[in-house]
């Protein structure tokens, strides 16, 4: 058994291209090293959100503070790095909420208030045993089009 604390877990360097503003990412699974999932405590500041993305395995979000939202999108067309999108669902999130996002669903999540913090635990499930999940990121206007895939 390994014990850790989300408040003292290591801060992981965030690739700023994946977010719309300041984000702090604590890697919880770096301490416990499970083979089934990766786990992070993500803190969104000043209305920060993730950019459009999907995961190869499912993702579970557990809200730990504040108010945020999860928005699902549908891909329109067959492009790989440029294509149209449309919103299919918006879910408001608040402290204590738990939501599961199935694999390969385009989505974004984060804060909805400029002057408050929103945070959640993110559990990214491995698609196959011992195969780390991948996240595919996109630059988009979050309304109707994807401009490019983010490396």
C-alpha cells in the first residue's frame, strides 16, 4: 500500500498549448504508480479551460472545488487536423460532482468564473492493461471549426 496526499503531490509541468489560461496540474499517480489509470488534481484559475481534446481511454472527473463545465462536441466531416464541430451537450459542474467521459469523445472542461478557482481530480483509464492512455489535442474556436491538431 502507498499513501499520498493530493495537496502535496508533485506539480507536473503543464503544456500551455493545451489550456486557455493558467492551470496547475498535480500528478497523483506518479506516487502510487497504478497500472490501470493515471490520476491528476487539476486546478483551473481565471476562467481557464482545456482546449478541445479526446482520450483513448475513458476519463472520470471528480470536482473538488468551485464551478465549471464539461462540453461535448461532435466531429463533422472526415478531416484529421481540420474539420467542423458542433456542441452536443453542456454539463454544469460543481463541488462534489462526478462525471464519466467515454473514450474518443471530443470535449473541453474547466472554470466558468473569472475570479474563482475550479478544480477536479481527473482519472484517465488505460484503454488496455498496462497501455497508458493518450490524449489528442486540437486548436479550435470551440464553436464550429477545428483549425489544427496540437502536437
